[in-house]
C-alpha cells in the first residue's frame, strides 16, 4: 500500500484531488484494485491517507530542525545563531512556497473531512509542541520574553510563516529580502530585554 500512497502523493503535488482515479493509481503501481479498497475503505480513504502522509513528511523535517536546536544550543549566542536562519528556511524560496501551499491545501481539505482533520491534527500538534519546547528552552534561560506564553509565541510564528500564503497569491508579493528583514525584526522583539 506504500506504493499506492507514494503515487497518490506524487499526483497530489501536481494535480487536483478530483482528477485522481484509483484505477489509474492501480495501473501505475501494479496493486490490485480490490486490495486498495480493502485496505483504505474508499477513494476518500486513500486520498486522506496520502494527504496525511504528505502533511507528516513536510512537517517532520521542520520538527527535526527544531529538535536539533534544542539539543545543541547552550548559550544565548548559540541559540540566536541557530534560530536566525529559521526565518529564511521556513518562509523564503520557491520550495517553501510550494510546501506552504500544499500544507494549506491539506488543511483546507480537512475542514469538511473529520477523519483527515484528526490525522493531520496529530502531526500539527507534534510540530507545535516541538516549537513550544524550543520557546520554553529560551524562556527558561531568560533569553526570551516570559510575559508571553510559549504556546502563543509558537502559534504566532506559525501564523506568520503559513499566513504568507496570502501574499504568495498576490499579484504584487513582498520581496523575500524585505520579508526576511521584517520577520527577523519580529523575531528579535521576542528576546528578553537585558
């Protein structure tokens, strides 16, 4: 069934889900049509499982980057040096624009599909929890502001990153360097004043 999910994920990256046909997926993967329905229950079950796999795959790389910072930063300069590139990594470039659009598309699909919402909700919770851990790490050492909850900072950072999808579709989007500078200034405002 992994081959089926891989094929559906590949198609979801380039086409609308309404155009995905299970017989075509079976032909491309060599998997029996009946086996697909037995395993996933329905066409929507296949699509939901593929969306979940895709959402998880996109989030896992970000989660690992956040874990690495928590595991390696021991001083404020180390922490700042590790966090500074995150603004660029998480929000700039055509690859990130594609990642944002796919994740937003999956979230939009989950609004009317409770099973998908539950599946991707677990992954999103892990991502948010890891970001909270990173913020708490800085707060516990007095590096980040403590007057804001770690959760509100974590969610605000994600809102800024994923909210950029609205500018991605603008006919006159913000210049990436201008965006990075603005987000860097916002990020620096989260540090505790000495």
